[in-house]
C-alpha cells in the first residue's frame, strides 16, 4: 500500500492510496484456500476441489469482497498512520478504470477536527433564576386535582338525569338485532356531556331515571377504530341502575387519603415539588444559555464545513416541517428562506459549542458509564416493536457512529452539569413571566460566531440557539435532535416527555 497526500488546505485533507495488483491477488488466493475445504462439486471428494475450479466458481464474488475489505482496511490504516481525527465519515472512491489484475487506486477526502486548546473553566459566573412556589399556587393546583377527581352520590329515584349527572348502566349493543363483540358492559359509569361515548349515545339518556330500561339507536363514526362497526347503525338496550349527582370535593385529610397518601401535608409537599419541577427546566435552559454564551464569546476557530452543513440540514428540515403546519405555510416558508443565512450561522455556533464541550469533557474526565449507556440503549429500544428491539440493540452495539449519536445528548448534559458545579452561581427569585422573558431575551441576544440572530424572531429560530450534543469521540457527529428547534416551548424541554401509557381497552360503545 502506497499513500500520497493530494490536498492539505485548512481542515480539508485528501489522499490517494495505491494497492498493488499483486497484493489483491494474494488476498484472493488466501480466501480461496480458506473456502476450498467447504466447496462441493460433482466428481470430487469433499475438500478436494482444485483451487483453479474454486476460483472459477467464486472468483468474482471473492474479488469484490477482497476489494471492499481492502478499501476499508486501507482507510482505517490511513487514519491511524496520519493521526487523523475525521469530523465526519471520509468520502472514499475507487478509480473508474479499475479492473481485476490492475493496481487499485483509492481516493480519500475528509475534513479533520480543529486542534482546540482545552477551554479554561475558571471564572465562570452564572445567575440562577428561581421561581418560588407560593401557598396560593399550591392551593390552586390542589383545586384542579379535586376538580378532576369528582365524586358523585345517589340522587333521589325521581331525579331525571341531566347534563353533568353520572349514570351507572348496563348495556347490550346489537347490529341488526344480533349482539356484537365489545358492545356489552355492566355497571358502566357514564357522565352525561363528557363525550366519553360515541356521538348520540349520551344525549339520548337525558331525562332517564333510576331503574329505567330503554333502547337507543346510534351510528358509529365512519372513522371508528373497529372496522366492523365503522359507519354502522346499532341499537343499545340500556338498564339505568343509578342516577348520581356531583358532590363538592373538599381538599382535606380524607381527600388526601383517597389518593393513597398519608396526610394533606404530604399531598401539599408532593404538589409543591411538582410545581418546582415545572419551572426547573426553564431555569436550567436559562443557565445553560448563559454558559454557552460565555464559552462562545471566548473562542473562535474554524469548524468543519461538513459538520456545519449536516447540522444546518437538521435545523432546516425541522423549520420546513413547522412552516408546513403554519396557518400561512407560504408566508412562513418565505420568512425562513429570508433568514437562511442566519440559521446557517446558528448551525456553525452549535458545532463550535459542541466541539468546545467535547474538549472540556475529555480534559476533565467526564464520561458516560457502561451502565448509563445500557440504560440509554434499552430506553431507545422501547420505541420499537417488541420483535425489533433486539435487532436495534445489536445495531447500536455494532455501529460506533450510531452508539455515539445515542450517547451524545447525555454526554452534553453531564459536561454542562460539570461546568455548573465549577461556576460561581448566584440565585435570584423571579416570577415565571420574568424567567420566560429572560430566556426570550437571551434567545435574541446570544452572540453567534457568524451572523447574530435577530431579536425579533419567529418561534422556529429560538431553539436553534442551543448547542448540539457534544461527544467524547470527536469524529462522531451528534444525533438528530429530539427537541424540535421550531417550537418555542421546546426551548425549555431538556428531557424527552414520558411515553404515554396505552389506554385500557374500552367497550365498543365508547370512543
């Protein structure tokens, strides 16, 4: 193998690798010797097929395999020998006029990561804006819980059911007089006006009394999830076992115990923690942006264009998706087109900050443990069907780039937390509105190495100010952002929302 450098400009490198035809032929002969004992051919005993016949049968396939393997091994050796740190996967090509029996020439072009001195982390000063939780807020939240945990008591037997009343009913659904699966229930609770059952079901029960028996006729929606019922007219034989009226829910010790808690004080304690958690994400976002702005202001270096383009492509794709859902898609698309250069500058800022965070993490021993990585893989696998999860795990374990993408967001969070611990942090109490205003101001004013993002920016621009996830292995590119930069609300979301639990299967009469 002979290597010649053909380009060295800035972060760009190019090489021409020549593999002698004799080396390739020797590898092919070696492969033939490996497979010959397993080759079967009429007229020959197992393992006794001559090498020339084996080559005739499998030569083309073996040649293609050897060439591919040699290209991969040569590029890997080039990276090692030249001590390269690729920013992205190198572009590799085999000369067009190559044919078996000739030397192979492999062109390799890539961008390398810039040499960055470990950024200083002394002297960082951050302000943590804290939103205190008041007793009034706790009481308001508890009132909301009480409102969603309504209780009912039996109404007089002469009471006619009205909007907001709860009915306890038995029902049997029929199509053309024949019961259908899923259309039967006993002691089903139905609140008139709740919209829980299919259209027309609840309305026909207004005015019934306890003990009443009636039959109603309804039509299932055309888009009903059960295909055999969609758009069909059905009857329901109904027995009203009770009519109940709503009672006032008092937030007291008994209410707390009905929720499985020891006391009202414990309920208030939990509610306070939840309210604090709601603003904790906003507080972290505001602190993180202060931190990134300080890092960006103190460092300016060339970044790989390929990484910037990849980052910009992610931002641009998400912006276009948001524009397509706007009330005025054409107008929204025109706006982002007019600001395209600004978004490219934001992509460059992201890449630069990602490299800085990576350098800080490596210099200070920040790492994602094997246990943490296993948890990440298992969590990501849960997004797939049960039968595909094991295949996903195997893919992540066999593909270093995919593993790096999965690891990157957690690694960034760990580096940011490390810097939070090192910084001098002061606290200031503010309202939620003041905290949000501070984040908005930073979104518009954060200095970018290229063009500065305008202060008055549509929501899509806001999230784009955050840095990409850094990674321990500089050659690895960050994973596609799970957080949508096109949503202002996403700016506060540091974590993915918990997956929704699948609803329990309901009777067919219900939505």
